[in-house]
C-alpha cells in the first residue's frame, strides 16, 4: 500500500451477493485497500437474506482492509435497493429481508396501483408505478401472508439503512433509496401518508430522510469495526444512485449497467413521471433525479443459459434467427413478473453458440427498449453508452450492446463504482464538494471507447415481434396446484 496524499475514506457496496469495502484517498481517488465477503440468498419460493449476514460481511470486508480502515475519516454505505428489512424492539431482524428480486408481491403491486388511482396517479405521486420489486408491495405482501411478523415489527428499513443504523445508532435513509420504496412522494420529497395508511404502515416505523451532504452521525460500533473515534458517517444511498455518484454523472449521460439485474439510467434535472411504469422516477443522492429502467434478468440469467449449454459465456456464434427471452426470474421490464424463459425459432441447424447469443440479445433488447424513455428529449443520441457492472468487460456483452444500440460504448476502467460512489459521498463530507464532482476529479469514468457499429434492426424487430405474439403466454400466472 502506497502512502496516501490526503485523508482516507471508506465506501461500501452491500449488494445482493456480497459486501465490498474500499479505502480510498479522498484527494486522488486511489484505492489503498479493499475487502469483500459473501452473503447467502435463499432460492426457494422467494429471494431472502438475513440482514445480520450483511453486517458480518461488512465487518469481515473492513478487517481485510487492515490499518487503512482504522485511519479513515468518513464512511458511506451504498446498498441494494428496495429490500424490506423488518426489525423488532431490540433492533434484531423479525425475519429475513425480502430482497428486490423477490416477486411474490406482484398481486399486491397490481392491487395497490388499482386502489390508489391507477398508473398515472402513482407516477405523479411517487415518480414510479410500483412493481413487485418495490418495498411498499413487499410490506403489503407481508401483512397479508405473515401478519405476526408485521405485529412484531418496530422499525422498517432498507438494506443500506440497516447497515448505516448499525454504524451510528440512528435511523436514517436518503432520498435516493427512499424514492424506490413506493411510500416516498417525489413531488413533496416526503413520506406519503395516504400510501402508508393504505398499506397499514405507521410512519413512526420509518427512518428520517437525511439531506444530501448531511453527516448522519459518527461510528459508534467501534468494538466490532476497525474505525477510530469520530469517524463521520454519510447518509449513504441505493446502489444505482451510488454508481451514478461513482461515475460523476452529468445530466443526460446514458448508463447501461450489466449485473445480476440490468439497468439503464441517466441523471436528469426534470422529475420523471412515466405512467407506463417502464421508467422508475428515482431521486439521485445529490438533489437531482435518476430516471431508471431495470430488468431482473441480466448476467446471471445469461450465465445460466451458458451453463445449461455447457458453454463458456463468451462462446457465442452469429447467424441464427432463433429468439430466446431469458426471463428466468420473471421480469420487470417488460412487466411480466410470472413469466419464464421462452425459446422460439429453434431449427436442426441451430448451434449452442447461437442459442447463447440469442440469450444475450434477449437480455439487451429489454434494456435498450427503455433507453429512449429514460433520456430527456434533448439528450445526444450519438453519445457513448457508459457500460458498467459485472458484465461490462465481457466481449459478448460489449458487442451485443454495440450491435443492438448502434452507439459507441465506453467502458470505465474504474471497478466497484457503487463503492467508489459511496467513497465520493464520504469524501464530500470532508471537503464540502458535490460527490459527483469528487468522482470527476478522481477520473472514475475514464476508459476506452468502442466505436459504433450499424444497428441490427432485423434482430430488434424479430425479438419485438416474438415478445408481442407471446405476451398472453408470458403474462399467465403459474399454476398454483
């Protein structure tokens, strides 16, 4: 580890699968230490995790950072969005957290939309039309299926809130993560009392929403963590808002994130209100907005197809008219929570590599279909797409995004952008800077630009046609017998 030029800060990414911690020089953006520890996610009827595992993973990741973490002056947590964490009067989890990709609350999502004015009303009220991923629908599901858990709940938190509260002892969240709950009104930037009353959630159970740039406390759990006395704690935020900070995004720059889920988003100065529900009108962590479209099936689904075929994930082959919609976990964009994967156009001559390419095409088609809705009308249609996430360095992902978008693609060299964004937020506490400006000073978005290629209109049209024709089948709820 080389000597730091300035104060050290810690940025944390508590994701679906693991927790990563980076110790970063606030002056230069140099990562001087890092650590990582895994989580366990259930694969039964839903997707759940014990929040105490997130804390244990955070402690382990920080221990791996060694003395550098002890020297840190500030820390911030970026975490997976939407998860429902229910705590009892002692601050212990009542039950495992319902994660963002648990789609059991799809019926509750439909009912909430219908009972509170329809999609347009929801978009104007909260910026988004709630889907099964949103926290409000998960609370409604819990109240219906596990009323004893609801009665035992003394506090409701999001995943990053839970970790921040264990750091400081104070219940806080931020506008970026709160905007993904369904019970935070984007127009007034406050909890929506009508929504809360409708789902039977007492607002006293919710954390205070901190202001951008606010110090929410100091680390009080020093016995378990390597921090020194007086280490400042930032409000933290959701993972996508943290990645936007980590890239230092300016309004209008398009981002395609390839992870367990796929997302497209851009910072906007205009409050989004998409009544179709395709675009979620999230807030960012700074005071602007982060219109975003998300798919449930991205790298994990394509890797699963590769494994079923016995192929390396890069072993794609061109030249087929086969269509594969890799909706292995249901889908959010398009909104088909009960769907399964769909294969169409299989021939004797179809190869495994062509099937794998079709899976990539199906996943990327969903993302790019929402991009025009995410971007403001005056955004530059030829600007490079910033390609981030675990799949961004995969050649097959890069070439598929280029071919189906017809746009240049830039792959930032910086890794762990969620943790870097959290670190930039922590650095902003020390310097008084806008965290996005901190990240731009660090040069986190620098990376090679891959030239545009001709857009593959034929493949896009074929997938759109198959999706349209198969919609009745894909929308059918599974047999409950």
